[in-house]
């Protein structure tokens, strides 16, 4: 077998965003695109000679071809061992787990998460480090720098490796080990949760629907929920991963998982509804007639995690991204454990988890997870909810009601304005940023600003700094507004407006969130001129 050293030239725009490099699939399929990026990753991490890598993706269009390229390049760059999920499939949390349990040096995960897949849609590649987590900013910056100066990449001239059969083969001096994507992950879940209690719950007639959205969690959910936990067959739907996710957006929220939402709000709703995204790290939880916001989910999980064997000793701390509601902070305060507020992006939780400072982490963007891996984990969140439901013997709605009456309810919604002209979106943000210090004391649509800042974060473990992570405005009535531009879009800019309002009175805790948030929604528009500047009279998405 022959190693070829190809001359190449830098390709612009290979800058990893919130979660790896994400572009239109066609861009990735362009000449040398994958090769340049993958070689830049290998170079930026000091080469991969003798190293072990985990490789897998969410099965979207181009997943299989990209994996073959990565394997040939890994071999040509001297890697000793690549662990690959069968058919190239690995959910993001399962890849994180494999990196950790197998002591791998890192991994390449192929996914554009919840973005649609297909030749006209999105693709992505992300590098995870030896702790199993997304590469920190220092590493992604080094990768990006390398993409701007790359002159050669190395690749093996070889046939495709058969990824359909378990076991080991070799590619020159490198071993390729094809593993079942589910086995190790399922074993980890069985250690963390009381599977007997959940089995009894299902045996007693408890019903659920898990919507895998034609994405990677299908096989995981089938094996664990129907197989190991005994939920009736058919509890897991859309369970076969498809390259285009059946034409849908594999994003578990009320907008994209509408079918599930309709079921859960209807007469025939099962006890629990849940869904996960393209690569299996996001989750949606919905009870009969009761949608659980990701921010509330984190708070409820924090308050009840001790009911699961893996967390019986309690939590060391809780972390949330800045735009996530402050509901989890209230639980942390009650438990007398630290609450951390980090920038958006799971990578910012890495050091807190590694250092044992936080056990649970969560984001408003439907991500929840713990120190069991270094990624958010969709199915894990569903299983923790199942464990809690089994232990408490109450419905999702009753658990929420009890939680709100204990801690108050943080009404919460995110309004997204998608595909906004990038220059206009930046101008809007700049304008608010430039006026931040004049805001306190001023009123907007009747709400008085208490404090306003441009969120910056200093990592308590390694002292690294992240600045300009979103504009925060708090009001004297306890409301909060956050403005931020998305870091994961592939077209134009997405303006995210995060809105919340605490409500302590149990009699007022069952209102429609959009209505309960009407004042802060109006204040956001008055303060930032959203309607005027974007030319939109309503957001594209309300979560
Ligand atoms: C990805 C990351 C999350 C992050 C989310 C935010 O899913 O893994 O950690 O919260 O993106 O995306 P945004 O589009 O708001 O930058
Ligand atoms: Zn995802």
C-alpha cells in the first residue's frame, strides 16, 4: 500500500464554530476539503503517530465516504489504531464514552448535529480530545491556524474498509477495529440508572414514545428502552437512521418534533414523550400535556438526581450556559452546592467536569449531561427522567408543578430570527453593546433595567478567558433578557433572544409562557430595535 503526499493550498473558512466545522455538504464534498481539514487537525494536535482515535458519525449523507477518507489519512499519518462504529455510526455521547473507556488520544465525530442532512443540507466534523470532550478553544484555534497554512496532506491509496462487520482489519500498519456502536454505551447507562425500577415501571403499564427522528439514537433507544427496559415494541419510533433524516430537521424541540408534541398534547398521549437529535446529544422531554423546557429539565434533574444510583452521593455542583434560565441556580442554592454560568457551548463544561467541580450540566439548547461522558447526552437525560419517574411514582406534570411550587417558576422562551443579513445582525448587537453602560435606570416598555453587560467568562480551572459571549440585561422586576448571535448556523446570521421571568406565586405558575413573558418580549424589542432592524415582525422559531 502506498502513502501519497498531496500538495494542497489553504481553503478559506475552515474555522470551527460552537461545535466543530459545519458547512453545506457540498462544501465538504469539494476537492481536498475534508483532507485539508483532517490533516490540519492531525497537525494541530502534534501529529497522530502511534495514536488511537475513535471515528464515527450520525449517519448523515456523506458520513460513510468521509470516514473512509479519515481512515486512509489516519493510516498515512501513522496512527496505530482506529476504533470505528459499525457502518460508521456512533452517537456523539457514545463516541465520547469510547474515547474515555478505551483510553483513546482523541476522536473525530462527523455530524452537523440537529441540522438537516443530505446533498443540499449540512455536514460537519468535530475533533474531541482525550477526555472525550469537544476540543477547547486553544485547540480549535490551532486547527484553524493550520488550515490557513497547510501545504500538504497524507493519504493512503487503498480500497474502502468494510465497516459492516465487527472485528479488526488492518490498513497498512494501522488496526481498524469496528465495534458495535451501542454495547459500551448501554453498559454505562445500566451502571448509572436503576434499570430494575424502570423495568417495573414499564411492566406496570407506563407508556412512552421516544422519537429518534430518523437519526442516530434509533438503535440505541431500541436496544435500551425496548430491549433492556422492556418498553413495548413501537415505543421507539423513526428508529432507523437515514442519510437525510427522512427529510426532516432532527432537532428535538416543539417546532421540529411537532408530531410528538401533537401526540403529547392530545387525548391519547402516553405518559412520557422524548426525542433526540441527529447525533444523539440533545433531548426533549414532554409529559402528558406538559412540555418541559430544557432549562427546567436541568433544574428538575438536579433536584432529583440522587434518586438514580449513579448520583446517589449527590452532586458536586451544577453548571449551565449563560442563556439557560436561572432555575438550576435555585436548586444549587438549596442543595448548597456551587452553580456555574459558562458561555454557550458544551466545551466550556469540560474543565468543570474534569476537575470534579460540577456533576450535572445543561443548556437551553436542549442539552443536558453529566460527568459520565464529556458531551451532552440525549438518551442519558431520558433515562434519568425515567429513573426519577419510577422512583417518585408521579407524572411529569406533577413533578413540574411540585418543582415550581418549591423553587418558583422561571418562565422561559427563546425567540430566533434566522437567516438575518449578517451585517445587520452585527450592527444590532454592536449598537446594544455600545450602549450597555447607559441602560441601568432606563425603562423599556415599562421595565426598568437593573444591570447590563457583555458576558465574559474566566475558566476557574485554567484561567482561560472568553469574551463577548452574549449581552445580558436584567430588569428590576426579576426578568432577564439575553441577546446573542448563533455560532452554529451555515447561512447568514441567527439572532437569538432569550427571555425569562421568575414567578414565585403558585397561582400564577400555569400560564402560557409567551403571555407570561409579554412584558420582557416588548422590552427586548424596544431596547434592541429587533423589528425595525431585522425587518421581521415575528421570530422564525419560538422555543
Ligand atoms: C451546539 C453546541 C451546544 C450549544 C449550541 C448552541 O449544539 O453543542 O453546546 O449550546 O450549539 O448553538 P448556537 O447556535 O446558539 O450557537
Ligand atoms: Zn447534536
